[in-house]
C-alpha cells in the first residue's frame, strides 16, 4: 500500500501552511444527468445531507486556519459545488476552465466573474478544454512548481501547452486510462511539495513510469481506498482532508507523518466528487 516509511526526522518536518480556498455551497446539487461513471440519475440525492457534509468540510478548513471564500451557487448548474473544476490559480494568474460537457459550461463564466470582481487582473479564458484543478495539479516548492496535467477523458492535450504558457510553469502530461478516475484529482493527491499519493492502475504504463521516476517515495493507494475517491484529498502539507471511507489510506498517511482528517462526503460522491473536487486553491 505504501513505499518506504520515513525516518523519524522526516516525520517531524511536516508543516502545515495556511491556504486560501474557493468553495460553492451545494444549494442546487442534484444528479439529473450522467457525465461520469459515478453519476446515477435513478438514485435519489439527499440535498439536506449534501449540505451538511459540505458545511462540515468548510468548517474543517476554517478550524485548520485556512481562508475560505464562497462562490454564489446558480440554479441550473448542479455541479457548481465541485469548485475545483472552474479554474487553476498560480501567482495570482487565473487560467479559467472550458468544460467538456455542455451541462457544466456555465460554471466557467461564473468562476471568471468571481475572480474579476475579486480584483484579479489576469483572468484568462482558455482556448482548449481544461477542467481546472480537476486535471491541473500544482506540485513543488513555491516559485518552482510543476503542473501535473491529466488527459484521457476530459482535458484536451492541447490545453497542456496553454497552461504552461499562461501559468509560466513546466507541465508534466499524464494519461488517465480508467474511466472511474476521469479527472487527475481522483487518481493523485498532492500532499506536500515533494510527495504525492496515487493509484498506478489509473494511468497508462508510460505515465506510471513518469510518476515513479518523478516521485520515487510516493504513497501508492490501495484500490479499495481509491474506489471511494480517497485520493480526492486536500493537504496543507501536514493535514490531509480525505473521505472518511478511505480508512487504509488514512492509516498510511499517519505512518508517513501526515495527520489524516476524515470527512464524510458520501452524498457528494454521487456526483463523482470528494473534498478536492469541492475545493479550489487560490494561490496569490
């Protein structure tokens, strides 16, 4: 389940860094269409439960000392709760999203409008399909980041070069091959500047080789934990907020010196998302 355990000195070095997040309350959340394998319109959604689970997630971030801004939910856009898909932000530059499916297209404009109103001077409308931090994950020390860039189901490969140009960081393309893990953030969790957790089987052999070479000490998630979207997690460098059902991954994280913070996201999982899907990191 995991690679080589760290030395005690490595465990003691885990440091939490205050983060800035953008979230969208699921006031209009529903599963009325199916654009990923998790979505079943024939299974009812308990909206009250989804709201309570989302409120708990937000409260966890606030308790950990993070800043949380809110994007106004719009009727007719039930997936707006998955705020991570609406943009990628680095150095205060906002690379907007362009969604693969028309059901979500309106979310891109809502995100762009929020960032413009908040005073962000460079908000870029993309030419090619990219679904924000769903497929663009930032890893590395501040100022030296790399963007892990997924493709295979949603994001257009041509968007990788666009992201590299707009965000002014190198991009590492990765191919997803299992439709259950349709976004990169369902198959990879960035834990700190040099550590990831991931599910190798979600990637093509070539991409597996790339990740093994780049992250030799990565945590390999058990398939059972990945299957409850355990890798759809949010880390501040020490505290890792992850689905409560991913118990094996939580133990492995603890063994590696992280603090696992479980939250129940079972109702929002019906739309194919977990903590990370609900959380866009704003990097000023």
